[in-house]
């Protein structure tokens, strides 16, 4: 039995994602806006994992797949709903574990410019 089979019932490969949110706001943006990066990803980040935790993370991420396009779109939807956010750029890059390339997506919006039209 492989290590992955011991940890998880699934045989999925992992992707590390780097998500950047740059926002211009009319008021202070609290931690909830920053938390949306993890909430919109396949699974939250954990600093330290024990073996049983790895099983949960692996299976949760497999059951909740998110591609870069999904993450930036879902974060952008949240930014659109937040009246404090005037403009934003959301970027996501997934660093592949089995391919020799990364996946990248970006959404940019200036709410003030659109409202002025």
C-alpha cells in the first residue's frame, strides 16, 4: 500500500495555489476579506498537519476541486458584493505537481469607472 493510499481513499495529485488580492477600498477592509482566499480554495491552509489531518485535507480538496479560474471568479463575486471595495485585482497561480507548467488566471475590476459610465 502506498503512502497516499494510507492517507486517503482518493488518488489525486496536489496543486499549490498562490492567490493575490489587491483592492482599493472606501473603508477599512477587515480580516474577512482576506479570509475569502482560503474559503474559496479547495481546502483551507494548515500550518501543521498530523497524519489523520492529511487524510481530511486530501479528501476535502478532492471533493471540492477548484481551478484557478474558479477561484478568481468566486473571489471576484465576493469583491463585487462588498460595497467597501472600489476596485480589485484577483490573481491565482497553481503550481502543478505532475506537469511542467503552472496555471494562471486574473480578474480585474474598477467599480467606480463602471459606475461613471
